[in-house]
């Protein structure tokens, strides 16, 4: 491995699918990059990931480790650092005063790069229900395409009471006819929600509006499943529960330090993408990929986003280089544009 330059082309914060896709693109184009990985991944705790063609049912730890190994064993221009970045800021770099970035890890070590890619992911916010954490992600799933198929043939709970409940219930009915919508308390007097619950009932699902007291993890298999205890009445044992959890950006602190704009919390609170072709953000030089900027949070989408961010940062560097060269050429020829023809 050649020595790492003081100023790399890109600082990539995040070693999940988005950061790995960005770094592979750089490895292939001999672009220099450092990937920072605090090793906190959204899908922590799952043993199989799905909906990724050719990698269906793979352990996500294996997936990331193969990706890293392929990059480090074949290509010399990408470096990995298992550290947490705690500070990120714009900085004029080198003797050229390049308008770049400096990031600092938890140990105080600083790293400099021309462009910055935020592939920092998001994390799920658990509802305030006793036992929720103890069942996540073993018996509680946020996506029925990701999980559900292997657990089919057991009663399912849909922990949702919103204008999207019927959509979720419809998917669950593909896995078992015994679906119960858990509203966790009285159904709000909202016509759209009541209509959703009526649709679910028309499809054969039950609606249980009792307040949940706690969730009990009965053991690792879906045959053991999860028992829902209510504030009153009989408990209900299910193979699994599905819920659309709210998410927040894992590294909102860095996003704030850089002044990168996010969409409204009601729209997801993720980083606002200004140019979707190259995943640029509201701050010049900062690009984003993966869950931290995507309303639809999936591995394949994150990988595509990571690639777009890498391309965006790469093109910005190339454009700046072109412009600098053009300026030099114009100076050489006394600002006469016709000078190019003389070359
Ligand atoms: C339980 C569960 C199961 C799922 N199953 C599937 C599935 O089967 N199929 C599917 O397509 N999707 C699935 N998903 C969604 C999938 O996990 C995400 O869409 C995907 O991981 C997003 O990739 P990412 O690279 O954006 O973020 P992540 O994979 O979360 O990676 C974020 C990276 O950023 C790093 N990071 C963050 N902040 C810092 C910092 N300050 N310094 C250094 N590093 C930092 C983290 O350490 C990590 O390396 C699942 C999600 C959950 C919650």
C-alpha cells in the first residue's frame, strides 16, 4: 500500500452499504479516500439480510467484510479507519488553499480531504413500550420485505394506527391469515385512520385497541415469538410484530456542524439532496448517500446512493481542476481565448 497523502480526494464517513459502494467506485478509479467506520450499523443484530440480488440471506457482517476485503486486497487508494468522527468542518487545505474539509475522530486525530461524503446512516427510534428493545430485531421488524418470509405461518401483529395501516396489513396477510392490528390504545377520531382499520377488518385482520403493557421475548425462534401483555384482558402470542419505526440521522451532530440542510422532521428529517443525479447537499463539497438521505431505507438504494455521491464528488474535483487549468491557460496567453487554438 503506498503512503496515504496528507490530503485525500474524499473523506467518506460511514462503512455501511452506502460508504462501501462509494469507496469501491474510488478504488476502481484510483481516487484517494479514507472510509471512517464507527461500526454502528442500522441493521445491527440481524443475522440475515434480504432483497439484495446475489446476496439474499447473507449475514450483513459477512457482506460488509467481503466488500472491505475486496477493496483493500485489490486496490491501493482507499484506506479504512475504525473510528468515530466527532467533528467535521470546512477548511482551506494545503498551499493551494483548497476549499476542502477536515474531520477529527474521538481520539483527536484529524484527517483532510477535498470532498466529504456523509454515509452515516440512521437509527430507529423505539416507541415507549416496555420490552420493545428486548424483542428488536429478533421478533420486531421494520420491513416485511426484509423479514417476514422466513417467519411465515405464525400469527402476526401490526403495531400501527395510521393512514398506512392497511398497506402494512396487506403485506402481512401474504405471510399468514392471522393478522392482528395493535393500535396500542383507543383509535383516534380521524376518519382516514378509522377507514384504514375498517379495510383491515374487511380483509380478515383483527383490530385490538387495548393499551399494551409490555412485550415479552419468549425465545429466539419465531415459533416461540413474542407475547403482548395488555393493561387488561388476555395476552396475545405472535410469531412477530411489524412496525414502521421513526428514524433519525445517526450523525446529526456532524450534519449540524457542517450546516447541511435536512428535510422537515415530518417528512423524515433526512439530509436534503439538492441534485439527485449526484447526491449533492446544500453545502458545496458535501455529498450524501444511504439511509441518512433516503426516504426509502434499503441496502440496494444505499449502494446506488453511495455511488451517486462518489460520482458527484469526483466530478466536482475534476471540474475544479479543469477550471484552474483553464485559468492558467488564459493567464499564459494573456487572457486571449484564441490562445487555446495555438496549443
Ligand atoms: C433490523 C433491520 C433489518 C434490515 N434488514 C434489511 C434487509 O434485509 N434488506 C435491506 O435492503 N435493508 C434492510 N435494512 C435496512 C438497511 O440496514 C439500511 O438501509 C442500510 O444499512 C443503510 O446503509 P447505510 O450505509 O446508509 O447505513 P448503515 O448500514 O447504518 O451504516 C452507517 C455507517 O456509518 C457509520 N457512522 C455513522 N456515524 C459515524 C461517525 N460519526 N463516525 C464514523 N462512522 C460513522 C457507521 O458506523 C456505519 O459504518 C434493515 C434495517 C433494520 C433496522
